[in-house]
C-alpha cells in the first residue's frame, strides 16, 4: 500500500514558477524566430539596382581583389562574381594586365 504525501503550498508555488519560466522561454524563442524571419524577408525584398562601370586594372590587382571591391548584394559567391567579370570581358583565364580596362557589373540597394 502506497501512502500519498500532501503537496505543500510552497511546492505548488515552485511548480507554477517553473511552468511560467518554461512558458516564458518558449514564448521568447517564438518571438525571436518571428522577428528574425520578418527581418530577413524584408532585406530580401529590397530592390537591387544593377550598374556597370569601367575599371582600370592596377598593378597587383587580381580578379579576387576586384571582386572584393565591387561584389554587391546580387552575388553571394565570389567565384560566381569572378565568372561574371570574365564573361563580360571575354576572358578565358584569370590573368589580367595592369593598364587594361574591365567592364564590371555591380549592384546596390541605392538608386543612382
């Protein structure tokens, strides 16, 4: 035979506080998830403007350093951006020469 022990008022208060803490944590996590998903979708929905410029290759420039200067929100992969530069300028290799000009496509959230 099992004897049941009475639950004290203090134990009930502790249980309720633990439950409220758990509910608060879950609510905070849900609010954070909603906030970050709204913020991310707002960033993605901004209009991106595409521009072209002529760039004179300087001593020491590489397609990688040029990509660092011009890569904007339209591209997330530097290799893809470099391939775009090569395509626009009919380059078959990554070799570029100082003094030559390259057409560079770049993007911005700001309208010029």
